[in-house]
């Protein structure tokens, strides 16, 4: 393995770990009077100045064609806004480890979308992965807790909307015509506007002078929207999307571990088995996709 591949592997692993830590920080921010809606607003808003500065530093143009702005609005609305909102809401119903693991079924949803929308072949590996993942999900279900089922549905649907983000981004021409930082800037701006409208309509704007609470918000924005995304993009560049998907499995593992250690999330044999099955399913799918590359 050469130096660049080692660097790409390391950065992809770090990206997964960072994404896995963010739910813990979001849960902590809730204790300062924030909620899933306004956290989403500030998370994207606070990242905009940094993205703007990075684009200006690289001397890239912010201009995009009208048709591409239309694509950006769709991706920002469905892929970013809905995904972040549902995933953040799920943390109030279920553990962050469970939410992240269920959300991480998005590679399977990506495959299914490509099968039904773009007529990709439904291979044996995809079928086996889907069956294993579904068994894993059933391991989490506790019919005695309706709130838990609500949280699970939110996490799963967030995986579906994120899968849409992945497929739409891949099928559009955005990443071929524009610098990733420029696309990230516009996605964050549109998503901020979306969350701002939701905040206004639901009367969920929260302003606080608490230094610690604000520092957590800035930290979340920097970690999730700048470092994690940038590390993942570099990782994909040097080791490929197939390998990157496998190393991204550190995300649900990290969320589960930090949830148990810092939030004292409950853990049962069924939850452990369910997590393992979902991770195995995603791993098998990643191996299959890697072979295509």
C-alpha cells in the first residue's frame, strides 16, 4: 500500500469516527435548550463561513448553471434537510448507536433504488445483504415501546433520504463540473434556508448566550460539515468508493461505543446481534460494489 492509499484509508476511517461522534455532541446540545430542528439550522449555517473562505482561498467560482442549481435544491431538500431532521429526531426516541446503525442501511437502499429506478441487476449478494439487514432490523424491534418504533422508523427513513442523496449526486453532473467545495457551499446554504423556514413555521428558533452550548454547535458544524466530509472525499479519491464504504463502517461502531460509554445506552443481546447483522450486510454489499470498480 503506497503513501497516498495509506493516507486515504486513514482519512476515511477518521471520517467515519467523526460522523460516529457527532450524534453524541448533538445529544449533549439538546441539554442546552436546542432541538432537532434548530440544531439542524445552526449545524449548516455555521459551516457556511468556513466553506466560503475555503472556496475563495482556492479561487473557485461560486457560479452554477440554473439547471444545476435546481439539482442542488432537490439534493439539499431531500438529501440534507430531511435526512438531518429525521436522524436528529430519532436521537430523542432511541439510542444514538441504534439510530446510526439503522441509518447506515443506506447502502442497501442505494442498491435498491438503482435496481428499481435505473434497472441495475439484483444480484445474489444484494438479495442476501437485504435479507441479513432485515433480520438485523427485526432484532431491534420492541413492540412494547411505541416511541422506540417511531425512532426506528425515523432512522430508517433518514437512510432512505440519504440514499436518494447518494444516487442523485452520482447520477447528476454536479461532481463532474464543479469543485466539491462549491457544491458543499451551496448545499449548506440551501439546507440552512430550509431549516430556517421550518424553524419559523414551527416557532423553533432558539438563541442562547451560553458559551458552552454555542461552542458545541460550532464544533458540530466544523466536525460534520467540514472535516468529516472533506476527509471522506479525499479518501474516496485515493482508495475508491468501494473501499471507502467499508471503512465507513467505523461510523455505527463509534456511535454505539460512545453511546454506551458516555450516555449509558442500554445494550441487549438482540441489539448486539442486530447491529452485527446490519454491519455484515453493508460489508457484503461494499465487497460486491468494490469488485465492480
